[in-house]
C-alpha cells in the first residue's frame, strides 16, 4: 500500500477542496476493479456507518482510518477511539477534524496493543497487505481477550480475491501493490484461519459487515 500513498494523498487533497476525487482500483492489466470517491472518506458519516458506531461499546482502534470520519463519530458518542493510517495526508486531515490519529502501520508497533476492545476494518480495509487472514491475525493480537473485530466485507457473491493492483486518480497511476477483497459468504474460513469466529453479520444501506471474536 505504501506504493500508492502519493496517488492516495493527492485524491484526499482534491476531496478536501471539492475537486475531482474519484479513485479507481485497477488490476495490473488495466481493468477497473472498483471505483471510489475520496470525498466519501473525507465527509460526514456515510449510510451504514451508524451500525459500526453503535457496535463499539469501548476502546476502539480504526485501522486504515483515512481522514478520520469514523474516529470522529465514535468520539462524539463518547467512545475512546484512535485511528491509524500510513498516509500522512490522511492523518493530517483526521487531526484537522479533531480526530485522534497516529501515523502508524498496523504491522508495526501499535499504541496500546492488547488493550483494544474493538478493532475496525471499514471501507474494504480487510484488503490491507493483500492477505486477509494475516491481517486478521494481527488485529486479533491488538485486542483484549474478549475483544471483537468489526469488518466491512463485500456482498455475498461479489467474489474474493488477492493480487497486485494500482490506484488511479486524475490520470495518474500508482506503482502496483498487493490488495484483497473478501465476500461475505467467504469470510468464515478466512476468519477460522486467523483463529477467529464470525459472531454475527449484518447489512445496512447496501454495505455488509461482520463481527469476529476469538474462537473458544
């Protein structure tokens, strides 16, 4: 993902001033896998976000927090929350909106490891690093024993994959980096590989979510 930080950061800068902030996730062969708008990350909570916020009853770590919309929403509900991201632009924007955010790689040293009651992987961030089971294993180690991971996933039948991709914004392409996607009906075996169980899942406003906890 570090390879894409320049393109990602520029898209966030454009979104912050109201310019074109559409970002395409591309296969290395040039096919568009997903079209996104960075303005959705920079703005107010989107439809479905309220179900994430109400699922968090204590200390929450938002992995890949971007400009901090969820961290800010959680803080407004009185939840102790911290966002981490490897994008300096994302962290700067998160802090500008008053969100607690730290420039940090989830696979490096994370503040208060083992203390968090909830870890969030929203906005498709289960794809970070291109190996969902490895990412979930890492997130499990950040939790207290009774903690949960709340993850946004693709709709059933949308397909699960992992391979190199690029980001494209305003005609500029990033170097390739590994990413992944997980469909709701493929989550259980991936969670099991990370010694996690799917406690519940739900859909809201066209988005799909699940809550994972350590296997008994």
